[in-house]
């Protein structure tokens, strides 16, 4: 593997860094306190090509790979993880599902608008009573001529209120049957398709999370992605790549918290010297730096495998599991290094601490990652 950034990656890294410093950092606390989802910001990101990072140029995207994608999410998440989370959900889940499983007509219809930021995308799998147990979903679709009548609800859906397009997996067969689910594309404005309760969250507060509600919603069969019954298998494949993006989000949080802690440890003086000189602090910093390095290597190995079209299920799960657990630990240690000031909103580590926890839950909990990894190991 080549560990050097190529020219494109360096350009992207600097471009998104400059953008985040100018357009995101001044607004972090306002968006966080009021749970504002800044739609105009995502339109700007679309103009820069960051809403269609993986989408080929023929469909209006940037046509970049997973290494570049990690760079984009990481750099944004160093500044505000909630914006990084929304970029990840839009790119990896909604847009990538259409790119991977849509037919040519569907790709031409939706991808250019998603890649440009004209449309914001959502993706729905989780329900109130079916989190990790996605196969037990209750939202159903019944065929009626050239349409499907959908009833039920999805929850914890990123962009459920502001999204223009949502890829949603619903039950078209028996409950618990992995071949009894199908994916459809829903558009804002469809009769019977609406958003419900918006969640009041601990962290990631500028990334909108709410319900999607279906009340006798009639979705045309032409909006079906792939064959009937393929939805669950499609979702698992999409999550393989999505885990890389959550790992990148975790890496950005780790780097942001570490940078803040390192800076503070040099500036804060106690007992006549900088606190970074004390072993209790310096050893924490050493652990942080090492864990960040390991997270980054795991992520880029998963990206390498993904781009080579090799199996990535285990490596993606490992990268996501490790990077997410590490980012919680690093954020916790960063608060500890700041002492009492780390518990205030005057310093950035307080927000990293709140935002970090979602990474061990979203797109498959740590426990699910261990299940995925162990089951695959035992098959060998």
C-alpha cells in the first residue's frame, strides 16, 4: 500500500479544510444549541463536488474513490462531526444505494441532483422496534397494479425532514425472511409520505434525525431498486461501505479532540510547568496518537479492498468498530486533560465528547460489528 497522499488527495484535503474553517467553524455552537440543520451549507458542498464524492462524472459526481472520501469526511469531522455525519449518510447510504443498485433510468433521474446538492438524500432501514434486528421490520408494501401501497414508519432517519429523496427498505414478504424485503425510492411530496418526530439528541445535533411515516403511500413500481426481495441483501452491502464512512467520521473526531488536547496541554501551566510535561498527561497523548494511527491504517486498508472490489465486510467492520470505540476514548481523555474547562462549552472537547458516542451505535453497533467479524472468522 502507498501511504503517501497523492496530488488529488492533498488538494481535496486543503480545499475541504479551508471550507470548513470559513463556513462551518463560526457556526458550530449556534447550530448545535438550536439543532439547526444548515441546508444552504450542503448546497455549497454540492457545488464543490462533496455531495457526490463516489458518483461517476457521467452522472454529475466527482468520480473519486474511497481514500478521497475518507479524507473529505475526516476533515469536516475535525471541525464539526454532525456535518460529517450528514455528508456520510447522504453519500454512502442514499446516493450509493441508487448508484449501486439502480437501473440506468433511475441513476440518470436522481444521481445528478443528489451529487450536485440540489437534492438531499435520506436512507431508511431502522424502525422503532427493529434496530439491529432489521429483518423483523413492520413497514409493509403491498402490490396494487403498477404501484405498491406502503404503510408503517422508520425512525432515527438522517434528513427525514429536509431530505428530497429517500431510499427505504420495506417488507414485501414474510417477517424475518431475508428475501422478504425490497428497496424503493420515495420523493418528497408523495401523498402519504411524510416526516414525523424530530429527535432531541445528546450529540450530532446539527445533523437532522427524525421519523419517516408512510400512510397508504403509493409508490410506483418504477421506483423499485433491483428485484423484489433483494432489499435486505442490498442494505447489508451498502452498510459494508457505510461503515468505512462512520470510521472516517470517528477518525475526524479523534483527530479533532487530540489536537485540542495537545494544544491545551502545552498552554495550561500547573506547578510551574506545562501540564503536558507530566507523565499522566503525556502518556494519554501517546495513547491517543497511536490509536489514531491504527484507526487510519484500518480505514485505508478497508478503502483499498473496496476499490479493488474485494470482500470488505470483515475489514470494514473492524475499521468501524475500532475507530468508533477509540474516538469515544480519545474524546473522554481530551475532556480529562482539559479538567474543569473540558466540561464547559468554551472549549471544543465538550462537543467532541457528546458527538463521539453516536459512532459506536450508528450503522451497526459495536456489538453487531463483533458479530459480523466473529461469524466470518468462524467460516474460515
